[in-house]
C-alpha cells in the first residue's frame, strides 16, 4: 500500500465516497428521463438546467466519455433507451435544429415540391438546406427526416416557392434567394444554357440569375455539396462530371473569386478589349506571386500568355 502512496495515517482517516459514481449517474439519468418525457429528446444545450440540476453540462460530459470510449456500456445503453440519438455522430447543433423544426412543424404534411409553404422562414431554410444536401447526410439524419415526412424522393423534388417579387428600390441590394432547387437536374438546364452563352460558368457570381433562375446561388450550393461529400467520403461527388463537362473549373481548389476575375479577363482578351485598370493590377499581382499559385492556375494564366518570364503583361495595349 505504501508503494501506491497510502500510509497508515491515510488508511485510518479514509472515508467512503459520499456519493458513488453510480448514484451520481442515476441522479443525472432521472433528470434526463424527466426532460425527455416533456420534450421527446435529449438534444439538451450545455447551459440547460432541469429543476436546478445542470443537465446540459452532465450530458456534455457523458457524450465526451462515450466518444472517448470511457462511458460504461450499461450507462450508454441507459441513455440510448431514452433517446437513441442522445450522442449523434453529426453533432448536437444539427440535432437541436431538427427538434426545433419538428416542434414548429406540428405534424403538418410538408410539400417540398411547392417550397414547404406554411412553415416559418428559418424552418423552411433549414429544411431546404437538408434537401439540397440530402445525399451527403448521414443515414441516421436521413432516417430522422422521414419522421418529418421527407423521404429521398421528397428531398430531390424540392423546389423554390413561386413568389411574386417586388421591384427593388433604386440602390437597394439584391435580396438573397431563400430557396433553390435541390435537385442537380433542377438547375443543370440553366447551367448548361449559361455555359453555352458565356463559355463556361466562371462569370456566374453569387447573385447571377439566368432566365429567372438564381444560378449563382445554386452553383454555390452545389460547390458546398461537392466539397462536403469529398470531406466525408474521400470520393468524388457523384454529380461532379455533369458540371465539369460544362466547365472543368466550376469548383476550383482555389478561391472562386480568382476564377471570376480570370474568366472575365479571358473573355475581354478574346474580344480584343483592353483590360481595365483593376484587371491589369490583378495580372501584375499574379505575375509577382507566380511561385505561390496552384499549378493549374499557372496553366490557365499561360493560356492567356502570362508566364514568369514575361516582361510585359498580355494584351495591355490598345489596338
């Protein structure tokens, strides 16, 4: 005993633990049951208390222990019995938002094809985001969405609401679209038409509309889906080829703003126009920072006659 630091004096003054770990867990479990009986879940925020008990903090500790493999199996099972998704692999914020939307929905039938009419704006945006990213969701998340009445078919049929838009005031900024077709097929015809007219998708900015469709915002959402899929699976996004066929650099590994500037400049040069002052400054910056550019960026710049050995910028002279 001395070797582990317990002396005779320590042994004489030793007292049993006032509250055993099991008793402490049982107390938290009772509060968890009470909370779930009222709310139907255990997506409890960190600061939430229940009858003076810090249930949120207690659950944060249990989630961390479960994730680290330090929560005994019988205790994890006890929490799973109350709520199978008490420790969701996709994180608590999604789970909290899901239950908020579920409460706001109040069991009504959701019509994704009509843009989910009748829901509060925040709930509509959240649900349409789930539809847009449906293929990239965890199977457990997809299963939970079925409890709201959203199946794979519903998600892929999601469409924006048909609203009458007022003409914006002079000088007013363009409102951000709140809904967009979630299906790759819903926006692909517009992307194909735009790419044919503009020689690619590189000039489609965030607020670009094409034939009344919010193409820029749709492309932004598709880039998010593609990047999330790669991060989650390590595999190419299944719809990558459809957009890459229209523009190989529709989702470049560098900032999309660089691609916008490059494509605009390339178009100006193709039409034998003199680059603007800002475009000439941009070209100078690329020339100066050539060594920091991605290899494919260098390839694109070489295509418009810019390379590190050039002493003059391409086509900066008037005809």
